[in-house]
């Protein structure tokens, strides 16, 4: 089953990191993604450029209006990258992502089952996913090895 994993970091802390530390962190993330890929788990992997280089599109008077920056810009956390992975279930996906450098360095990773048109339910959000639950998520089971 596919899972979309969104990695977030503390924006002010990221900006305070020296460039060499940012580079080392990116290398750690790349290395972990390569490790997952060799094990057959990675479907897609992308790091994201800074918020200042983003554009947000919205409908305004019947036309697409472009706003500079992120949809949720200026906050404490910023979306830094995404992975689409193959895992046997949600717990397996959590196990894989618990060892990601983003988590190990105090960031957060949101793990969501990927949906298809067949599994998403109604487009208006009036019902939950039609996907069968994968079972209880073992929250709190995974701890940082750096503590």
C-alpha cells in the first residue's frame, strides 16, 4: 500500500542553521531515502525549495490568481519535502519514517495512506474513505535513538 509522507521542519530554526549543517542534514535525508529505495519502498521522493520561491493559486473572480509564497506561509513549521513509499500497512510506514532524519532532528513527518479515486469516498468530503482500515496505529511506540 502507498503512503504519502510529508516532512516538516521548524522554519526559524532551519534559517538559523549554518549552511554546512543544512548541507549535512540534506545529505542525511538523501542517504535515508536511498536506503529506503534500495529496499524497494520509495515510489517518489522530492525535497522542496524554500517558501519564498513558491506560488499559491486561488480562484478570484473566475480566474486563477497567483499569490507569492506558500499556502500556509509564515508559520513555525514549513513543508520541506515528501516521500511516497510502499509499506505493508500504516504501522510499517510509521516504522520506516520514525528513523527518518527529519524525525530524528526534531521535525515531524505526517504519514497518510495514498488514496485513489476508488478509495476516497465522495469528493465533497461527506464520508470517510472507503478504504478498509489497516488496523490500530501503534502510537508512541517509536522513540528517537538520539535521546
